[in-house]
C-alpha cells in the first residue's frame, strides 16, 4: 500500500492562523500525523492488480455465455426451420 505525504508545517501554520497557540497546534499536528500513519491506503494501481484476475474471469464468462446462447439459438432455429 502507499503512504500520503503530510505537510505538518502548513498544518501548524493554518491552526496558528485560526488562533490556536503554537504548542497546541504542534501537538494537534503530531497527533494527526501519528493517527494517519496507521492507515493503509489503497491506490488505483493496487486495485488494478487485485481486480485483474476477476476481470479475466468475467471476460471468460461473457464468452461462455455468448457461446451457450448461440448454441441455444441454433437449436431453436434447427428445430423450427
């Protein structure tokens, strides 16, 4: 999985601009950074890798369904015509 860069300085400056003291802003930024480091994020590439086998199976099932439908239509046409 991947990690997301977190700009703590910008976060602290934003908190300070809203009226929070520097020490409190730094503590909040550290707590947020620590909490967000525990998360596992999924990227598009991760999803593509995990879903590739399912896509292949679905493609095979589409072809098989088409062949079965074609066979049934051929039997119906042969029976009535």
